[in-house]
């Protein structure tokens, strides 16, 4: 026997479903452009942001015609956040115009977070460079959040491009390390049987396996009181590297972590305070550190407000591997800076010839 809905049951349905998918219309609408939206990470981020409770105009950009099908599917999701597709290089300028956040998820080479060869940077960087130059021209105040490997090279190189174009804004150029932060927490939680949602692990160094160091001795919560045994530190670090390799193949978990980071940026733009997260950024003038580091950062409406240095108390094992990590990171940064300088010199030479 069928029953008709009464007023109470209609309200019940509304409270259980529509409220959870509604957008907070009291906030101004922000434009978020996803470059590489048809890729394995980009499409997951687009899916999650379509459901965000923040008021968003989502501009999806990719050179792949597969973006058309993704856009059709996302538009079927009954949330108020808008979706617009931009397919092909000629559409990049339209996609970027008036953007508040530009997120880059290109994957032309080197999806893994392992040690990268110069070749993978040479293959990936031209596409990122093209986007960065367009951002400088069309939306210089946008926060540029990049999740394209190898970040050790790409973030310094993008900063150099901004310098050369007279638009140096290191606080607006951010390398996304959210998947590594999440996996460091999962590693620690698995080891000590914590709820992973309660765990935070500081990360320092770079972004590749040979340059990133999770500081497990300074975990929150801290079961060891900062006094991890060397054997425990070694096991945790080895397990983290394993998780990091798995994460490079896990589009859903990486996309989830990246989306949470982008929403941290959105919250900061909207005026929320005390938005602290981990990212790979230009670190200012932290003594004894590399020019660019994975660090705790405080976000505000302009991007990165404060970059925090490495934890004051680290285990001997962590200090030892961090020393090697910084050396490897500095190697990568130097290569990126030399690459951009040589590229700029070549471009100037060609312009004079023309």
C-alpha cells in the first residue's frame, strides 16, 4: 500500500538531502580554474568541488576532448556551483580570465613522486610555463596552486618566470603537498593505532622521495613525547615512502587531499583566519633552510602570509636524513633556475633576430 507524503515527511527529506548539498550564498562567488581537468587528478578535484558548500564558478580547462564528457556528467550533479568547459590551447585565456584560484594538474610525464630526471621536468614544464604566463597577463592576483610533478623544479621555475615578467608574487605560487601530508598521518595512525583524522605530521624538505622528510617525532597527538626510538623512526619513514608510492597511483585519495587544500585557499580568500596547512613554497629567509621548502604555512586572502621553519626538536635520525634531503632539494632548485635563465636568454636572442 502506498502512502502520500505529508508536510512533515517533505521537511524530513529536505533536511536530510537538500541541506547537505546547498551552497552558502552569503559568500561571494569565486572563480576556480582547473587546468588539466580531464586528467586523473583534475577530474576527481572537479567532482569534489562541484559539491563544495562554497559558492564557486568552476572553469574546466584541458587540451583533451574527453573534457566534454566529464563536463556533461558533472552538470548532472544537482548543486548550484556552475561548470564551464574550455577545450584546447585557444580557450586557455577565456578559462583564466577573472580567476581567483588557478589549480594546475597536468600529467604529461612523471606521475610518480620518485626522484625525477631532468627529462621529466623538460617535458612537463613548458605546459606549466604557458599557463603561468597567461595567469600573469590575465589574472595576476589569482593564487596559483600547482600539483604537477616534479614540484622541486617547477615551483622555483614558475617563480623565476614571474620575476622575469615583473610580477613577482611568491606568496601566490603554491606547490600542493596535501597528499603527502595526508599519507604521513595515515602512516603514523596505522603504526600507533590512532584515528587518522586526528593525526597531523609536520613535513619539511622538498616533494620527492629523496628530499621530503616527515617529522614523526613531532606528531600530533604524540604517543612518544617526541622521543621516538631510532628503529621506530626508520620503520615509519620506510612505511611513509611506501605510502607515497601508492598515493602516486591513487587518484581518489590524492584528489580528495588536494580538494581539501584548495578549499583551505578558498576559506582564506573569504576571510577566515588561522588557516594553517602544509605546502611547498618560497620560504623567505629561514636560517639554515633551502630557498624553497615544504613547510607549515598560514594562508590569507593574498595567498601565503607566513612560512614556518622546521620543528625545533627533531630526532637524530630525522636531522640526518633532512641534511641529505636539503642537499638534494638545492640540486633541483639550482637546475630549475638555470633552466629558466637559459630559456630566457634564448628567447631574447630569437626576438633580436626577428
